C-alpha cells in the first residue's frame, strides 16, 4: 500500500479540524475539510433560494453543481462552479444550514463520492461525523474526538469572537446542542463512533497533547502500510 487514510470523527467543536490540520502537516499528507464541502452546498442552496425541505430541487442542485477542492500553500479552498467561496461559508448561518443539508442522502452521496475519489489518489486526513463509519470504513487510523458540550461551545464562541462575530455564548451553546441532535439522529450516516476508533476526550487537553496522541497512532498505522 502506498497511501494511508486517517479518519477523525466527532461532534461540533471537539477540535477535529484543528487536530486534522496539525496531523496532516506533521506527517506530510493532505488534509480534507469535509465540513467545508457541506457548508459550500448549504451556501449555494441559500444563494439559489432552495428550501432545505425541497429534496427534488436539492437533488437537482447536486446533479449540476461543480464542487472542487484545491490546495495552494498547504491551504484548502472550496470552489463552486469555479468560484472560490471559502470565506463566505464560514458564518454561523452557514454552519447551521450545513447540518441540515448533511442529513439529506442526495447531498451526502455526492460529496462522499468526491471524498473517496480524493482518498483513492493520495494519503489523506479527513474529519467529519461519519468518516470512519461510512466515508472511509477501511481507514488505517480512526480517531473519535469528543469534549464536554460546555467546552465545545466555549471554543466555538472564542473562535467567532476572534472573527468579529456578534453572537452570545448561549446562542453558540444552543446551536451546538441542535447540531449534536441533528448529526446523531439523522437516518442516513449519523454521527457515530466506529467500533475500531480510538476515542480521545479533549476537554482537559491542549492542542499539542491531542496532536501528540494522534501522531503516535498515525505513525503506528503508517508503519503497517508501508
């Protein structure tokens, strides 16, 4: 085998993207932000005036949408029909909307197809809700990151404040509670820990401590593959 896949799953605010980016950089492989792909679909749906309950229109959108993931200077950008929307998709509104579109099978199947194509070509770190259970069930390394809901809300709140967002901690907490419910109860590919995943509670850990734990597991997985 000349490539390795690392799957990092967990609820919103558990630190998946931060850890996945650090792991990708440390071991020299590509990081794929799958959440950004769902955000992009949500953004385009809103821009096209499509209600999330209108499954036929969403299905049609997925048939025609051209979604590309490109890398430059180790940064990932999301393009919709050639337009870079990486900045536009990082809002609280799009975050909530992404959770809604992610529950729709027509959306997930299209994006999972793209994600698997990328993983089949190169070594990757992917983070999301169902990477280890559905997207890459044969991933060599599977991690499930979690943290208390209060800690996850605090992290997201600090992140939004840094971006200049005018939002309260209570709003963030309610948003994460709703996202947890949506992600874990959806009928198709719900948030779930894979049976062979290693669970890491990040509540009381620093980023460096979590990265060290995951790198140790990644190195073990890579030694098995090469």
